[in-house]
C-alpha cells in the first residue's frame, strides 16, 4: 500500500487553507508521516508599499510565525508526531511546488482551492493551480465552494485575523 511520508501543507490564514490543513493532519496521522506547514510571504505584494512603511515585512513575518505556531500546536495535539514549520519569501506559486517540495522531500502537497488573495487569483491564476501544474508529487486540492457547516477554525479565527492585520 502506498503511504505518504512527507506531507507539505500550504497555509495563508484563510479558512480554506485551514480546512486543507485539517485534512493534511488526518492524512499525516493515517500515514504516520511528517507534516511540514509552510507559509510563503509573497514579497511582491508589498514591495512598493514597503518604501513607505518599513514595518510591513516585520508584521508579515510576525503574522506567519503566529499562524504556524498555532497550526503546529493543533497538529501535535491531534497526534501528529513530526511537525515542521517553514516560512519562506517570494512567490508561493514557485516556492511551494518546487523549492519547498525539494527541500523536504514532500510526496504530497495539500492546499486550499482558494485563499486570501482574490485579486491575484482573478488576474493571473491561483496558487493551487500553479501547484498542480508544477509539482512533481501528488497534490490534494481541497475544494471549498462552501465550508462544511460543522467547520470551526482553530487557528485562522476571525479574532486571529483581526488582531494580526
């Protein structure tokens, strides 16, 4: 039977990403796999703003760290034995399916079908589409036209998002 050994899950603070995270946690438990949780800070999205506000990259890094700390705690509490947190910088569309997969030896990537950046998705396509096109391993795209009625975010709560804007 095929088993996954290294699962990479991409999170951005959206409820859709958290739903994908929850599915990745269950897959990691079933396969006794290592779970790597990645947040890629898209430096292109704030490069021009940073000229006026130098603290924006520090705030983005702080948000990513808090987000990953929360997901790590949830994964460990749910019984995943090996959890790794990764913060990277650049384009999520290239870093996740190429650099991150190679770095950790991922054999499965989990991601939500939509995320926080609706404008970019409309103009140039979604991160999940880029992952599917470019990954050299299996990809689980968690489709969430509407989240299940019993879904309750544990990390990306409304309060968490509001406090970290």
